[in-house]
C-alpha cells in the first residue's frame, strides 16, 4: 500500500512546492491560517495539505498548529541550492501524469505516451506549450544544482581548453565547470527556444568565455572543440539517433579530444538502481533508454569513439568518457 500510495504522496509534495509553501517558511514557523492569504488558498484545506506532508517528513508540525521547515522541505524552496522545486512541479503536470497512466499501453505497443495522447513528440509538445515547457526546463536546471557539482568533483577537466555542452539547457552544468576551470571557454548548444531562455542565466558570470549556439544536434554540432559533454541527452534517444549525435561530435572534435556522456549506467544484478526507474520515463516520453556498460561500449564503437572509462559520481549518474577510435 505504501508503494501504491506513493503517487498520492508525490502529488501532495508537488502541490506544496507549486503553492510555494516552503518559500514562505524561510522566515520561520507559520500556521496554515497565517499563510493562506499570502498563497491564495483556503486555510482549512491548506492545513490538511501541510499536515499530510508533515506526516512524511516534508515540514514539521508543532503542538501549536504551526509548521516549520525541515531538510526535506528546504530543498523545495525556489532559491535553495540544491533545489528540486520545479522537479516536484513538473512531475504533476497534466502531460506527465497522463503519460505515466499510459505505461501499460506503451509496453504493449511501443507507442510513446505523449505522441499517443497529443499527437506529437514530447519535446515538440513542450516547445509549443511554454508554460509546461518552462517548468520542465527549470526542472532540468534544478537537477543540475545537485548533479553538476557531482560531475565537476568526479572528473578532471584539466587540459580541456574548449568544451561544448550539447543539449545543455540553461547552462548550469557548463557554468559549474567553467567556474572551476577559469582558462576554459565553453559553448552552450541547444534548440533556439532553449538558448533564448538561457541568456542571462547561470553562465552570465562568465559570459566573456561563453558562446551561445543553437541548432539541430542530429544534423551538426559546433566544430573545433577539445571536448563535448552531454547530460541526460543520450538516454533520451534510441541507438540510431544517438549515433547521429555522437558521429557529429566525432567529426567536430579536435585531435586528442574527448567525449563525455553523463547518464545513468544500469548495473548488473537485480538490486534497485535509479537508472532502472528512469528507464521507464525514457520509454514513455522521448523513446530512449538507460544503458548498461556493454550497451554504451557498443554505441560508442558504432559512432567512431572508444569507451575509455566510466567514472561514478556522488549522484546516480556516471561520466562515460570516450576518445576518438
């Protein structure tokens, strides 16, 4: 029952984040009655939401009926670092909930959920619906507040003078790396609407070392780079489309350059690993998959790269390093 009710709990946490309750608790404990007018909610119903989330450690309920921040609610604040506020929000957006409701249909037919529901690929749908698309892209930036430092800690970028982040979103991963390596210059590469949303974002403090570029990564990537990095990109796509991206990087990389794929690596054995659950998300929406080490090795070989090593990070992701074959 705890597993089956997990979606209910996640929905309650998502609503708490969407209403901005943790932001309003930054100054100290508050009651639902005190918060209701600021948030624009009914006091009695807000109290019930806060009571429910406090029962699972999101907020703490005091004997006076006031609620306090906990470490679990603290990361739902907008300006927390790390923050998962927009991750909590996008998981309860209508397109995402409806997609997961179609999992059995996808397993039977192979039809991707959003295409079956809305008649178009997921990224096209998000681009055409900027409200939910913006929440999604902010959620990806939220994830980078946790994962980008883990990547920078795990991998030594010394000697890389130029780095292109392919599908780099709003640029937090690239900014994190550039901050640690002041001699490096970077290129943020993504679709035009995403790049427009990235201007003035995380890369602003090092704007003199950053180039914004937009285009179709299946057709080409910026050439003449020492390394290409991509987080949560390869797992979005089936092998044939990944080969197009990776071959583009192979054609554009400088001699002696590197490929850095940041994704989950599915381990052997039957134990839990987040990549096994994320794999279902990839199945449902973009049509990609999480891969084993063997599958990464074969994908790299098909694209002109040799897999050199896999470096785990403090997050559930690894840095899969390739060199020109």
